[in-house]
């Protein structure tokens, strides 16, 4: 069977998700906050406040689980800064361009939640700038929160919120 020039045998475009998103008029922000508001584990209980602050500095909040995969990839590929709590949403940073800034928000608990290095390693391999905000958490408490004032100061010092 012969396929049209713009599609492969599976009907998808070989020109990539960014081009596909342009054809669909999908938004591709430069600065993205990947939310985990739909998560059942490691819920960030003051995430709406974090989202509001990020939005005030030009970040577009994206709930990646609610949009098609090609759009998720296109968003990550286009963005030059991606912020998000540790979780599956940050795995899209594999598609980000070298030099992109990835900001991981990570809950840490002595003896239980040890630092996870998977996204740091991925960023190193892909040539990203990786910044981690570690937030100490209470043992035996799955939902977590971020000290908003300290986080804002840190993010401004890192030239992320400007």
C-alpha cells in the first residue's frame, strides 16, 4: 500500500511532533510548569500556589496526562525551561533540546525518600541544565508541600523566575 508523502504506513507524520502541533494550532510555550495535580502518590498539596507563582513569571501550566502524546513531546521539545515535581511528567525532558533548563521539585525524607538521580542523569546525558529543589518532608506523610517563600527566593537566585 502506498502512503501519502506526509504520513508513514501507520498514518503518523514523520516530520515530528513540533510540526504536527503547528498543523493543529497547539500551544508550544517557552516556559512550562508540568503539574502533578492529578497524581495519586506524592501529591504536592500546595501545588496551586506553586502554579500561580510560576504563571506570574510566564510559565504555562500543563497537565500532560490530559493531552495527546505528540503534543506532550512537542511541548518538551519547544520549551527552554521545564519545572515540575518529581514524577512521570519530567520524563518528557528526554525530548528537550540541549541547553534546556530542567527544574525538579523533589521531596526528601530522612531514611525513606532518598534523593533520586534518574532525571539528573538524564539531563547530564542530554546536555540540559538541571536544578533540583529539595524539600524536607515528614516521615509517614505521603502528600508534601513546598515552602513557597524559600522556593521563590531560590528560583529567583537561579534566574528561573524573572
